[in-house]
C-alpha cells in the first residue's frame, strides 16, 4: 500500500474554515509550503490579477474625478520603517 500525502491522511477538509483550522495545526514549514503552493496555483494567480485590475480601475476612476493627493515620499518612508521596525522598539 502506498502512503498518501500527509495532509490527506490527517485532514479531510471541505470548507474554508476547516482548511484554515487544518493549516493552523501544521508546522510553520508546512504552512509556508502550503502558501507557496497556493501562490503557484493558476486559479489563485488569476484571482489576484482580477483583484489588481479592479484596484487599478478604481484608482483610474478616482484620478479621472480629480480625487488625487500629492505623493509624500517622506511619509511613505516613515510608514515603511514603522511597519518593518523590530517589535518592542
């Protein structure tokens, strides 16, 4: 008898909630592999591209209406540094 993949052997999942719960029980390494696998999925890539197209269309609509703000590079840099600052500082 050939062994089945680990996820199939332990988890029979059918809903997003069940998949999320099953993923929580995986090691960090296995969750990372799952994340990478999903990211390589053609369906997931298609959905991400559709989301990006919608966001770009929304931005273009806002620009056409004049809903623009000047780009504050210094503020962007501060926000990036804040988000990526080591925890506890």
